[in-house]
C-alpha cells in the first residue's frame, strides 16, 4: 500500500520500518519473493529498514518509543512501548503467551499508568487470556487471521474465557473497533476524550445520513420491488 502511494506521488518523505537486525535480510528476501520489482526497488530509499536493539529508545514522530526483546521461546521477537504526546502509553508485548515476562508485563501494567490493554493473537490465541488472568485492567482481545481457519479458531479461543476472567472480544481482524472500545472506556474518566469521541460518533451519523441521501439520487432504468 505504501509502495503504491509512493509510486503515485501520494506519499512524500521517508517511510521507516523498525525491526531487530535479524529481520533485515528476512524482510528483504520476503519482498523480493512476493513484490513486483518496482516496489522492491523502493527498499533502501525511500523505504528504509531501521535496525533497533533491546531497550533502545527512539523519538518517532511525536512519540518516545522503547523497543524490547520479549525473549520469545520461538523466533527472536521485539515488542515496543510508546509514550504518546498526551502522556498515555501504548504497549505491544508480542505474542509469546507462555513467557514469564508476559505475566510480568500484565501484573505491572497498572503501576506503569496503563488503563486498557489490547491484545491481538491468532490460532490458539492464548495471549489475551493470559494477560487478563494477570491484571485487573480491562483487556480487549483481537482475533487475527493466522491459519487455514481464517481466524475463527482465534475468535473461539479468545471469546470462551472462564467466569471471572473476561476478555472483551471484537471481530476477526477488528483492531479498529478494539481501539474505539478502549477510547470509550478511557472516556468514562476523561471529559476531553469523551467530548472528542462524541464528535466522532456524530460524524459517523452524518456520514450515514449523507450516504442515504446520495443513494436516493441514484437513478435506475429498471427497478425490482
């Protein structure tokens, strides 16, 4: 998508992809095998692969982002913690549910100022449940397509939590609704956020009304009732 936008002149500047150094060659190989040459030629300039190390902090746009090794028992994997301009924190701990560091992250989340956790996972999808079991914060689960079952297995795994350990579950690949739900939760104690979210909902309402009005203007030569 970014490559298409660059080729069409709809994206200016440098696009950065951050990853640990072991992924640089993997990403380049994957691009060569799956993308057209005109897009592969963009890798390096203006699409740049930026290697980062464990506990490295970078200023990205207007956010302070710290990368960390989650010490995965599978392939090497990094997570990140981003401090937003308003002081809120977004954290992605990776997808290694059985790692003790995941439990440590969940138990210490409240002390670090986190108020809502969004956890995405595919296939067996244990991550949201593991986090929910180790924190008193609300957890929103996002089932991700990651197998031949197209995410249905992840949906069932996340939504079927035992009594006392709820995970608010959105649609498969429904990260946008997860973010919106998190905003609604945060807005309960933040008047400024509540006002902004009300304006957002009003905008959706106006969009639907306009779509209906536009539909009325569509003319058909033949119509079946």
